[in-house]
C-alpha cells in the first residue's frame, strides 16, 4: 500500500494527537487498501492535520451513462471532529446529486454521522468522467479537501431490454409481432423515448418511418411497438434504443418463415359433388384471416371444370371477403363428367379443393322417328331414330350411352332389326339409323331406347313403326 492512498494532517502539534485517533486513521488505511470497489489513486486530500482527516470513497467507480444510474459517495471524517467540522460540501464536474437543489444540481452538503457523510451521484447521458470534490470548512476557510472520480461508461443491456412476443412469424406481409422495450425504472423523464428500428418488415404503433419509429415509455417503463412481417423469407434485426443516450440499446431478431396457407385462406363448397347437368349451382367459399389487410382481402378463384356464374371468364373470377371474412362465388355444374379442381388465392397463399361432377342420367326417354311410320324390309332403307333424354333440372350429361332395340309389342319378343351409327347423347339426344333386313317380319314393331341407371334398372322409351315389303 502506498502512503498517498490515505491523507491526513493537523494544524496542531504531533504530541497533541490522541492515540485513539491515530489508531482510527491506521485502521482506515488498512481497510481502504483492501476495498475492491475504490480506486486509491482517486483521492487527494490537501489540507494537513489529523483532526481534519477526510477520505472520499465512491461505492462504484463506474456506472452507465444513461442519465439514471447512481452510485453512493461516502466521505469519511474524523468521528471525534468538532461539530462545526462535520459538514461536508460536495461538488461534481458532471452528473447530478440526488436531492440537490434544482438550481444547483452539482452541489450538495451532508452532515457526517458517526464519521460518514453519504450522498448519491446520478450519471449523465454522456460517456465521460465525473470528478467529485469534498470539502470541510471552518467558516470560509477550507480545512481539508478530497477528490474522487466516477466514470460514466457506455450503457449495457441493463439500461434497456427488448423482447418480442415470438421469435418467428409467417412471411405473409400482415402478421404482427409485439415488441416490448423495458427501461431502467430510474430513467429520467427526459430519457423515456425509445427508438425502434428494424432491418426488415414494417414497424407500427409509433411515429416515424416504417423502418424507424419512436415510442414514449408508459408508467410501467415499457415502450410497445409491433413489427409486421414482410412477404420474403428473411430475418429482421430489431433494435430498441433510448433516444439521446448513446449506447443504450438492445437488439433481437425476428425470422419471417414460410407461412401456413391454411392460416391465410381456406376453401370449401356447399356440396362435394353435383350432377353434370349444366344447371346445378353450388357455392364456393373462401375464409380469409381476420387480420388480412384491406388491400389484400380480394380472393381470386379458379376452376378446371364447371363455370363461375356471372363471370366474364367462366373459369376464373374474384370476390372480396366481407365482414365475416368470407368471400363467396357461385359455380355451375359442367355438362360433362369431371373432377373440378377449385383454388382460392389470397395474399401469398392458395387453398385447393375438388368437386365431383357425376353423370346426370335421364328421368325419361322419348323416342322420335320423325314423320316416318313404315320401313321397307329390303336391307337398304334407313330410318333416323332419335332418343331424347330428359331431366326435370338441367340436361343429361353428354356421352350418356343409349341402347337401341326393337320388340314385338304383342309378345315382347325382340325383333332382329339393325341399328347403325349409334351415337351417345350430345345435348340431350342420342341417335341411330334403323335398317330392316329382308328377313324381318312384316309386322308393327316398337323401336325402343333405354338407359341404364346406377342401381341397374333402366329408363325406357319407345315408338312404333311398321315393317313392310
């Protein structure tokens, strides 16, 4: 231990110093050299005299330059000093004393009690060093002084802490993540504005540009903001800083991950299948996320079969989601058997479903021979036969197979007539050419057309014609 770490002096002769006081000074020197928190070189009392001993000791030699951090400063004096020599006057080159007058925030006085006068120093928001001076006076005469220094250093994370409600969000362009910056409770009233910044995404709930906003902390020392994800797979570095306090900041990252399409849009239909009758109409619904932005609430629909009612393009249309977050369009069934693939797209997501258009079978069959009532059994003459397939709603699905035959209406026995160029239904009609061979009986026959139903039964229609020579 170097002797300059401890300072004392007296205006009295050495022989007048009590042994108890010398013991106090020596013990103080031993204690002071063992204390880790104090810098022995920081003290330089100048006035001599044991009775006017003054030792200045900050509890912390460095604190954050955040305008709110504090450290106690202790001035140790001779506990046997006269009452008029126990008042310690403190001044600081920067920072302020807690409890000091608003007009003189860098000056304060404290009476020593049991040999100690204690005051509190608050840091400035600038990285610098405060020099604290302590004096004991006798009237206007300074008896002894001591000095100490406290460094105001770049604030660490303790000055402000930033957290997010989640570490990742869907890259959908509208999902929001809460950001909360918590300040030191001792932050001064003029150091409570937090600047949020983000390298990606959009910041909201503050004042400023989308990438940088300002928010004033509330009574709970919290500043709140939100970050809206971008539509790209990327990571945003989000930083919260105390305005006008250099170095007082904290940063986190928020990832924008692939979105789950079902959380943005879902598609459904009023029925899973419909007859391919070119008439039946069903509803197609798209449910969108409630927080989908107004500009992205229009849903695009497409289909590979059937047609959208009222759309200029039968296979594509759009509809805007209503207050219940649902967009609805009408789809008319096709006239052919098909599996319709339906898609709904909102924002960056697409949902898909299917509808089956099954064969629409006839509910009645009408056979039409035109104006012909007879056919010659010469094997060359032909009669056009038309089977009209009818339904109460819509039309029979194109391509429905019709079986043509001829029977004796009296016996029900089949008559061997020929049917050529048989064509499945198109537009509700199936056709064939009837030929009577030379071996055909000269009788009245019923030309019959039948369609097999799904349960194995038939829908049958017929018309009579007479076979002649």
